[in-house]
C-alpha cells in the first residue's frame, strides 16, 4: 500500500474511507460487542449444508458478465 500511495495510485483519503466503511460494518454487526466465538455453536454451524447452499446461491447471483465474446 505504501508503494501505491507513493506512486499516487491511491490516496490516504481513499484508504481512510475504506477503513471507516469496514469499521462501521463491524460495529453494526456487533463484532466489537461480542468479539469471541462460541466454539460449540461454531462447530454446529460451520459447513452446515443449508448455509453452504445459500452461500453458493449468493455467489452465483453475484456473478457479473463484463463482456461476452462467444
């Protein structure tokens, strides 16, 4: 990042804005209020078929075709 800033490819203002957006999102979902994971809940949740399926659907819906050369 330091090289990008030095080369003028990105501004410190842009980095600050990105950091603000990231921190805002973390505050909104409560990551600073409840920073620790309940291991038992995580074991039951991670990789659960229902969530994997929803994740795959979300990924497919987020695909954007920029140019179709076929």
